[in-house]
């Protein structure tokens, strides 16, 4: 990035105080920013960091205009959202550094259809009847199986595997190491052996989905595994066959969802949450970290624990459990006193 402060102020719709012609070349945190970098302050509790900042500009909220700022600053309603706009500029510039056009090392199958301005980097493999929409980028070493359809403005990082019949919408981002369309884990037992159930369905990824690194999304047995519009998936998440994930869902690191479960719109599953098979999770649900969802969860619930119970109740249980060692000592003391009293009473009756 290389922009004057007056340009940045226009982009984020803020009011600039200071030298409008200062050139900004990067962004950084408030306490780490250097000259020619821009940073932001969104909370009064971090005001103390301002006095030592070396940033050339600070983005601040409207309610902090009276504080002393030792550098140029831009006043906006929501500093963090303004900062995101600046990060988007850097992100878009970074994507321009990828290989442009179709690299000579790319292997293409038959009847491949590439729309305008598609870029495919070194050592990518495209199967038969692959379709890729305009402005999409396959960075390098990406495998795309037969009959895969990829939409517009898709960014696929190195070492991603997209297996046959997968459908990917527009504006999707897929990070390195992810596998989409691997076989679902389906077996039946026969004569003491595990007999594989062929997985002949597909995976559908709708628009505006982002999938982190080393995610696995299994194809359906006979229909589809679907990730709906706007959902964001963190690294190291596993989604099994026939799972339906709703719109605008957040799946944090190491979440695992077993086969045929459904996750409602706007739900958040925190890190290491596990969902057993054929579970229905409602809309607007929030599950705390390491929750084991072994039963259906209604809409608008905030849950934690295994099995999941209301979050506040689980917090009280967790606090109480820390007192168990002390309570055990007190219990044993009381037990000893009761035993002594029982012996004393027995002696009285013997007399």
C-alpha cells in the first residue's frame, strides 16, 4: 500500500487532522506501529499507548476527539470497521501478486471452460469438464477433479484438493491444505468386516464462504453436503457427509460435525466443539468451547458442556467443581465427627 492520508480519509469517510500529504505504506498495532504506518484506537483503555506510538496516523472514534494525540489522526464513527477497509486494500493488492494467466505447467482435461481473467498458477491440475468463473485464482498446486464448477472471484490457495462434482459459488476463499469432496466415512459390518458404503454424492459451497487451512468437507453418500452462504470456517475443521451448514455460521478451530447433522443460520460453534450424527442445531445458537452436542439444540440457545446445558448453569457447575477437593476434606471431617457421636450414643444406650 502507498497512499496519502487524504486518500485514506476519503476511503474510510473520516475527518483528517494533520498533514494530508503524508504517505502511508503499511498498517500496524498501536504499540508497534512505526513511521509511515497507520493504526487505530477504538477503546479508551488503550489511550495510554498513544504517547509512545510512532505511527504517522491514528484512526480514532468520535468520542475520543478531546484526548491528546501526538500525531495526525482521522476521526470516524467506527474505527475498527474503518481499519478493515484499509486492510482490504492491502489484501486486494496482495492478490495481484499471484501468477497472471495460465501457467505452462498446468494440466487440463477435456472440455475445460475458463471465463475471462482466470489465473491458474504452477502445477495445478484440472480434470474433465471443469468450469471456472471470471477473476478466479488458483494460486499453485491445486487439484480440481472432474465436473467441478467454481464461480466468480474465487481465491484458492496452494495445495487445495477439490474432488469431482463439487460446486463452489462466487467470492469463496479456500486456504491451503483443505480437501473438499473426500469420501464420507460410511461402513457397515458384515461377517466381522467393515464393508465400505460408496460415497457418490457431492459437496456444494455457496457464495461468500471462507474455508480455513486443513479443513476437510466430505461428499454426501447419495445427495449433497452443503455449506450455505456467508459461512466462515476456521482451520482444522471436519464436516462429515450429508451435513447441512446454514447461512452465516461460524465454525471455529477443531470443530467436528458428524454425518447428516444440520446447523442453523447464524450459529457459532466455538473451538473443539463436537457434534454427533443426525443432530439438529437451531438458528442463532452459541456453543462454548469443547461442547459435546449429543442432542438437538433449539433456536437461540447459549450452551456449554457435555451434554450441552445453558451456559450460565455450566459456569456455576464449573466454579463449584473447583471447590470439590476442599468440600471433600470438610465432608470427611464431618463424617468422622458423626461416627464419633454415633459411638458415644451407642455407649450411652449400652449403660
